[in-house]
């Protein structure tokens, strides 16, 4: 606007410069937002690790420690459910997974009873022809954004909530 309130005439070059400046500002703001989110995620992860380490040092009961760690990891990854387990070996040398923490996703009374009876002592999974079995047998991370169609899938019990994505991370001592 001019001082007298009349609209200022703009030529195409001025408008193009203005568009370019707006685009640069938008890119700069997006980059800053991404950096802030990355910093916040790093801070959240450090807070979880610090808490777990202090709980470990205080010799908190492992079940309590793993339950809290699972809750924190689910929050960090924005996941609905998951588990933390340990690979053990049977007497005949076959690996199996024993959970130390697992989300209660019971969808009916039968599975609720199963959860109540088995979760505290650790659930045992022996079928390695699954996504988590792929983590165990390869010793490498497994990511699947389409678990229902992944060749490594092992299926879900009838009524089990949908598995929309899978991330399995092996952790070594």
C-alpha cells in the first residue's frame, strides 16, 4: 500500500521475488520444526535410558524394570502394543523367546485369563517362523510395514488385534 492508502502496483519480477522469499521462509520453518522434533525425540530417549539405568542400579525387580521400559518404548515409538523378551535355549538346543514384559491385548475372557496366568512368569514362544522369529534367527533388526503380507509372518491368533507394523530389535549383552 502507498502512504495514501492506494494499492501499490507490483510488477511480475517483484511478485516472483516475494513468492521465492515465502518459499524460502517456509522451508526454513519446516527444517527448524524437524530439528526441534529430532531434539525432543533424542531427549525423550535419553530420559528413558537414564530412568532404566537408575532403576537397574537401584536393583529394581526385573519385572518392574521391563514393564516400565516397555511402556516408555511404546510411547516413544507411538506403538499400541509390544513385548520385551529374552532368547533362551531348550535342552535340545532350540531357541525360544521368553517375555519379560508384554502388553495386555486380551480381546476376550479366555485370553485375559491366559494373560493373567502367564504374563507374570513370562510367556514362551517357540514358533520361529514369525517376524520376531526372524529377529531371533538372523540376530538383526526386522522392520515390516505390512506384516499381514510379509513372507516371514507367522499369523495371529483368531481375534488378535491387527498388527499394522512390526519392529524387532535384538539387544546383546
